[in-house]
């Protein structure tokens, strides 16, 4: 009988895990959306699922476990742990060649054993993947919401550790907190719409799977912060200092709405392995700028000289 175990993934596993993930989600697409090339379902094919760099990011920043059958990698499970008591299953995938053998359920049980203090687990899955609904319900999850596109699930586990200072199912809206020590406070399933935080210390906070649309972030110290796997469409950044910031594996979204830089100081910046088609640069200082190690000033001089020669040739003709 085969032994199913889990182990923390390492960067050296990234290529193998990406290969299995791609094969798994591509098979799911064929199963649940056959001959529907124009339909996009990010629960079936998550953004970046074919990217080795995305896998490396998740291994570095999330809790990424490889699923082993004996010593062979046959899948992966990616989770986010928030605080001490809350966990989220971001993705789980099993190689299609090994599905139907109880590996997925065994992996989830092993993850729950790995984090015994987590008492609330949640996840989302596609509304189309009917077999997933049966699977998660069998694993003790209950439906929290359902739409045609997506189902939400939640599982609560009784833990042996005593929970101190737990405030649950209370309406404390419109409450004001001033000069309070709330360090290491955890919020889960909380409605903070319209709330205001000012002149407060929120260093080392972890914000995951939250709706921050239409929010305002002003006069903040965000040094050494991580921004990853975000949707910033139609956002504005005004009077922002970006010294030392890296943009990696970034795109313009489904609508391909272009980015605009106006009156920005980008001296010394670097673009590599990027799609810069149809980019326009106007009325800007290009001193020292290079494209593939060729100074732009030389390219412009050569272009102007070519135009000048062409004009002279036309006049001579």
C-alpha cells in the first residue's frame, strides 16, 4: 500500500509542481468547460497557474506543501495561515494520473494535523466543478455562499487549546477605539466597511483575502511591505515614493488597460523581459537610457541623421 505524506516544497520543486498543476487544471478545463474557449473560470484555471515564477513566489511567501506518494511528487496544496487560528486552502491539485485514490482527502487531513491550532478553514471552488462540492462536503466543509461561478466553503474544528478574549457574533459597529493596545488582534469574517484607521501602529499586519475596493490609503509608512497577487485595476497612485520598488510578473489585466506615468522620476529604473509594445515616451529626459545596452541618445541621433540624409537626397533628386 502506498504511503501518502506532505512536505514543505522548496524552490527546486517549482518546475515539477508547476508541470503537475498545469496538467491538472488543464484536464479540469476539458472536463467542465469543453469547447468553450471564450469562457474564463479562474477557479478552474487560477491566474499564473502555468508560471514557474508564480510557483516560486508561493513557495517563498505562502505555506506550500508537496504531496508525496511514497517518494514521488503527485500534487500540491497551498495554504495561507492568518494569525493563530485561521487557515485558507488557496489551491489543491492532484496529478490526474493519481486521482480517485483518496490522495486529496489524505492531504487535507495531514494539513489539519500540521496546523492543530487552526480552528477555521475556508476555501472557494468553481460552481462548475460538481465533484469538488461533494468532496469538500465529505471532508466536513459547509457551504457559505454559492453563485453560478463560485462556491465558498468553511470548516470549523474544535481545538483543545483554550480560546481567550474571543469576541464572536456581536454587533459592535460604530464603536470608537482610542489609545487602545490591540497588538496581535485577529479579525476573521468581520465587517469593517467604512471604518477608519488613523495615527495608529499597524506594523507587521497580515491582510489576506479581504475586499479593500474603494478604500483610501493616505500618508502611510509602507516600507518593506509585500504586495502580491493583487488586483489594482483603475487605482490611482499620487505623490507616491517608489524608491527600490520591484514590479515582477505584472500584467494589465483582461482589458489590457495601459498604465500612465506622468511627471514621474524613474531615473535608474530597469525594464527586462517585459512586453513594451506600443509604449509611448513623450517630453521626457532620456539621458543615459539604454535599450539592449544601446544608448537611446545614439539611436535618436542616428534616426535624425537618417532623416536628414533622406531629406537631402529628395532635394538633390
